[in-house]
DNA sequence: AATAGCGACAACCGCCTCCAT
DNA sequence: CATGGAGGCGGTTGTCGCTAT
C-alpha cells in the first residue's frame, strides 16, 4: 500500500545550506532537469530530505529568480493583490516574475505590513485603523439580543473589502483615464481574482449576493416593499448598525423579524451566491480580459438597477454593511483601485 | 567592547490535495 | 477502494548581520 518513504527523516541534515550543497543541486538539475525530488538527494550525493532540496531550488537556486530588492511597482502590485485576495502568496508571486511566494510573504511581513500600519491602514482589511476600531466599537456596543442576532446573521468568513465585481465596475468607469502601467496592474489584479474564483468555489464575495437575490430582494424597491410588512420598509439597516439607540432594536422587532430573517436566509443565499459566482467565474477564468467586459456590463446593469434604491430598506443586512463600507473606502481612498 | 534589539530572509512545520501503489 | 507519500501552500521559527546603547 502507498509509496515507499522518501527519506529517513531522523537521519538527514537540516538548517542552512552550504555552497557545496547548492553546487550539487545545481549540477544535478543541469544534468537531469527537474523530476522526482525524492531521488535528488541520493543521486546528487546530498544528505537532505527531497522536500528540502525542492524548497532550496524553488526559493533560492532557480536561475530565473531575482535577488535584488522589490521595486515600487512590485510593492504596489503586492498591496493591491493582497487587498483583493488576501494572503494567497503563490498566486501573488505568479504575477511577479522572478519572485517566489516565500519572497513575497517575507517582504509583506517585514516591510509592507509595517508600512501600511505606519500609514494608519489595517494590513488585514486595508481599511483605516480608525474605521476598523469604530466598526468594532459599533458591534461590541450592541445589546445582548442584538449580538445574538448578529451572530446568527453574519457569515463567519471575512472577505476582502473589494469584490471582483467592484473591481470590474470601477475599471469600466475609470480605466480609460488611467496611465498605462496602472491599467496593467489593474488587469493583473483582475486576472488573479478570476484564478482565485476558479480555484476555490468557497471563495466568494458577499457583494456578489446582489447578483442572485431572490425576487423579493430585487433592485425594485417598490416591489420589495410590497412584500414586506409596511413598518419594515422604513427600517434602515445601516442606521441600525451604527446606532446606539436601544429603541432601534424594538423597532426591528416590530418589523416582523421572522420575515426579515427568513428573507435573509444565509445558507440559501450563500449557496445561490456560489452558483452564480462559479458560473460567472468559469467564464472569467476561461476567457481573456477582453471578454470580461461582457460579464461586467451584465453585472453593471443589475447593480445599476439595484442601486436605485439608495436607502438600505428592503436590502439585506450584509448589503447594508458592504454599501457603507464601500462609501467609506471611496471617501477615504479615492485612488485605491484606480489602476 | 559587549550586548540587546531589530530587520531581513532562509528554512522548517503542518496541513491539504492529488495520485501512485 | 484504501492507504500513504509527493508536492504545494501558508504560517512560523531560526539564523545572521547590522545598529544603537
């Protein structure tokens, strides 16, 4: 059953590599090429684990690697991609020729993270620290009942603040006015996003929920209102989130919570969201960027309709958060995704 | 001169998925 | 079909060199 073990883990050298060991790896690869790494230590005369050899090669010895410091363009691209997809270092590194995931990860941890923090930007959410703190404050100041409700309603996974959809929409609106290098970076971010989407069906952005909302939560404000309890139509989720007013929760209770909650059935929403996300992204992943415009225009139409209801009335709780988030980001960082 | 603190980065660890057996 | 290693990946730790005290 199974394969034989690659090496005797207890009897191999560990720690830093010597120039002699590097030379052996290089000599072996130049003669035999890259193949089965478990055979490399034996054939190259090294007392190392095959996995260790592979790492040494991919992270340090590969001839196509750059060993000089990161450029400003690379730095900006890393930040943009990290904001869009998080710490998917291997995907980010693929967009930086000559850099490995380890390089990018180290550079982020030692330089970029600190740089962002100095600028007052939270390196995880890419939002201003003051905003993150105020958001936390708003949530923690909720009453016990409110917190319980939040627990039931908010999906546990925290997504990047800017969805692919937002990127596509902003690209359409602003791309033409941007310098060429910014456009290139922007396309790179989008390309990676499509890869992320195609590689992970679980990676979905809440913003995409809008694309597949049930009819009762469509962009048509009046029709959604018609299906709601009349008092509910005036309930403002955004206000609810930011308010310390204890009467707000009472107002919500009067709004037929049951109906609101059933309309916000997250499991079904997430499921349908996954379906449309996978569907649209199977297109995105398989087509070139020229074809993204088609999908983008469809999304744009949907969201244009959706956004006509400028109040959050009749929209989902999460949409309220995301809309607010989007407004804050646009106001604070008008150029964040201009490339 | 000694050493504590820090930054940079190489290397390891543990987990996951894929696939050979 | 079950098992377990290979390879990929992200997170963490270890090591080295530089600087401030």
